[in-house]
C-alpha cells in the first residue's frame, strides 16, 4: 500500500516512508556488532540454531529492545546438537507457552504429493531408501523439527537411549581391586 512503500535499500538497510527501517547483518564475520545501539521493536534471529556465537549476538543486539518493549524471535529448525544455546532458548519459550512448533506436514504450500516427492528426492540425493531416510536424524530434525543428536556429526552415532538401557548398569565394586586412571587429552581430536 502507498503509505508503506519502500524508499529503497541502502547497504544493509531498507527504509519506508513511515520511517520504519529493516536492518540485516550476518553472524559469521561479526558484522552483527555494528548493529549495537539503535532501538529496535523486533529482532529476528533467523537460523539462530546454527549461529556459532549466539550469546555474542544476543549480547550485542538484545539491549536495543530495552526502551521499546520490543520482542526477539528465534526462527530455526532444531540445531545439529541439543547442546547448542538455541535449544535452551526454545525450551524456555516452550515452558512459558511462547513457542511455535510445526513440521513439513503443516506447510500450507505443500500438498501430500509434494511432500512424498520431496521425501523421494531427498532419500535419493542422500543415497538412502525412503524407509532409511524416514528413520534418519536428518529427516527428524530438519523436516519434523525434532530435537535429536545429528547422527552424521555424533562421536558415537549408534548410541541412543534404547542401547544405553541394555549397556549402562550399576556395578557393585569388587571387594579387592586396583584402581587405575587413564587420560587422553585428545589434542586434535574433536571428540
């Protein structure tokens, strides 16, 4: 509509006739720090489950909401690891009834046929059968928005709660034993 017509884009900003401004910046090269200071009404942390420095981004940008009563929105499918800071933000929002959760099946732009075709294409692209793809953590995390440990990045991909039940158990210490300590610093080893 005429009152909301954009006056144009300048660099990383878009301005409108009503003085509204949309500013965007990336997180991988610390350009988000340049956004410190101005007041904001909305902060959209898009794909925030994949920010390498989510707390740093929040530290730089969240203060801009203090004088406006503005809101921040964390928009993302679950991160590759439940240990990412995004997961704690999601769990807190969920506990307060402030979260939204949807899956590919809730996408109004995709019919059942579209979803079936997507599943077949993705399974083929990944070299999997359709049943294998539907059991993969990739499908569960990216398309069903489930919090899982991404098996392609896990140190021990086959470990899960079901296996732990059969393997992990309390053991009674023998009456006589020798205690040894071993330590592997793991330098150069990501695990």
